[in-house]
């Protein structure tokens, strides 16, 4: 394996402002994507820094240079997918639009992340099934407050007559389950659809179906 970048010069690590350099960010992302694949296939216990390095095509020393332990790398993979979800999907950040548009955008964004980061979604699912031993504090600090704000916004929509009366939490649970299945259970979906992987058209069809199904079930009928 190539060990040439195992010890990078200082100017490739951080810029003069103290921010990570472009090279460092690119390498960290490359390692994270490779780690997602290994953790998704072997789980936390079955994964190793050697396997991750081999998956990426760099030396183990190079991986350790950026992430000093398997646990740190695993936590970073989990936090990265949570951050992507939080950055692109929040009802309360899109209040200027109609409830239908906000919900449709949320479903579309969630499916897009399942398409683009299927392995990270699998790693997250495995962690949650195991009781979230490593990610629970991060979820409590970052996901729960946003979730609670979104719940309050949906309650406002219900009170204002835009949506039918229901418990808002279950709207999110249903969307999460319906969209993440395209990543977490992709092998089953590929099998029954006789496809090696789903394409953009498949995800577009899924987006249309889920959006229509959910909105028709929760949007209040318009009064005459």
C-alpha cells in the first residue's frame, strides 16, 4: 500500500486561519465513505482499521492519522449522517411555505439521503437497533430539540385546520421508516425488483408515491 501520505506536511493539514485545508477535508470524506461501507457490511465489532484502509486503498497509518481509533471513526460516521439529516430536513426551518410543500420537501430530502448515503443509513440503523450506545447523547443534544420544534409546528398546522387531527410524532416515524427502508433494506428491494440498484427514476417514483400517500392521509379537507 501507498504510505507516501501517512505523514502530511503541516500546510496540508490546516490553513493559516486554522480551518481544515481542502486536502484534509477531501481525505476525511474519502475515509468516511469507505468506513460507511465497512461498518455497514461487518458492523462495529467486525470492522477494523485494516479493513477500512483496504476498502479505501490507503495505508492503515494514513487512516489513523485522520481518525486515531475505530471508535472515533465510527462515531464520526454516525454523527455525519445525523448532521446531513438535520441540515437538509427541518420543518421549522421552512415555515414560509405551505404544510404540503414543507412535508413534500422533507420526504424528498430524506429519500435523497437514502439514495446518496445508503451505507451510512445502514450503520445508523444498526446502532439504533443495538440501543444507540454510542450515538444516544449526540441525538439527545442535536436531534431531539429540532424534533420537538418540528412537532410544535405540526401541532400549529393542526390547530389552524391545515391538517387533520393526529399525534405529530407518528408522522415523522412513518416518514423515517418509509424513506430509510430504501437504504436499510435495499437488498430486499433490489431482489424483488430484479435490479442491482435503484436508479433516479425509481427514487422519483418512490418520492411521488410516498408524498401523495402521506399528504392524502393528513391534509384536512378544504371547506366549501
